[in-house]
């Protein structure tokens, strides 16, 4: 069955520290992969997406993610977090056709210590 | 700046009422989506549409219907609201053939009493 797992419900890091949020997927074919961020009281914003090609993808707000086929993972990273990065992050997997739907992970809430 | 606008941020309705949630996008996107978001359950797709007057069921369409009479507007309708429909509702849109939402509205927090 197709699924997306974000193993960490909550993560706390200090401001200025590096960040890695984990995402694992189960999918029948090479999927298209996404990371979204949801700040408090707002909708989701697309941070980055992977369709094909270079497995290291750059996104907005200084985030990047690396697709590792052998590990079925698409982890999100940032070298130095800012207090404004406190939010909930969602990994998602989906095809590029209209017959199937994107699948979201349950989210990881990021807390930033001053 | 591109925008998906949901008509209400907060809404309180009573059981049995017919409820309309409105969503408008200004990006001329073909695809529009309605999700509900609940703690511990993540985002679940209710309905989506990839053209005017077209609609497709998502994962949890029961108790809901949608209307897309114009390209920019996608309405979610709760035919007879029930307390288990208390939730955050998110509208989204995207362009192209893909089925992934690109831009989200800020959400409507709906409470059914």
C-alpha cells in the first residue's frame, strides 16, 4: 500500500542549529515527492518538490531535501534554523497523473529554542 | 502575489444546517481541492476538480458535495452538518496535469454545535 511516514511527531532544536526532518515512503513506482510547511493559523506552503534528475533539491526559505531511492527516504534539511521556522512540516508523495491522489504524512511539528 | 482565499476563517453552525464554504483563487488554475485537517489524522482529501463543472471524489466525500461553476471558485457544501464535521478545512489549487496542490488558503475552522 502507498504510504508516507514521518517518524517524528515533534522535534525541538535550538536556533542556529542544523535540522533534519525524516520522511519515508512506500510507493509502487518512482514517486514525485514534496515537502510543505504550515505556520500557525495558516494554510500549507510548498517548500520544494522532486520529480526527477538531481536527487538533492533546493527549496524556498533555505531548505533542501535529498531523495534516496535505496532508503525510500526524502529527508528535509536546513543548515541553520531561525525562530520563524517553527511550524508543522508535511512530507507528501504522489504521481503526476489525475487518476491517483497525493498522500500526505501526518506531519512533524518543529519547535525552536531561543 | 498569488492567492487562494477562503471566505471565512472561523465559522460556527448548528447540527443539521446546510453549510457553504467558499474558495476563490486568482491564478487561473485548473485544479482545485478541498481537504480537512484533524489532529493525528493529517490532511484528508474530500473532493477535487480539474475543470469547471468537473468533480472527483477524494478519500472522504461522504456528507459533502462540491460545486465548480466558475474556474476561480470551488465551493464545499455540507448538506446536513454533523458534529463529526467539526474540523479545519483547507482549499488548494494547482496548475497542469499534476494532482498535487500548490497553493493553499489559510483555512476555515468550522465548529458544528
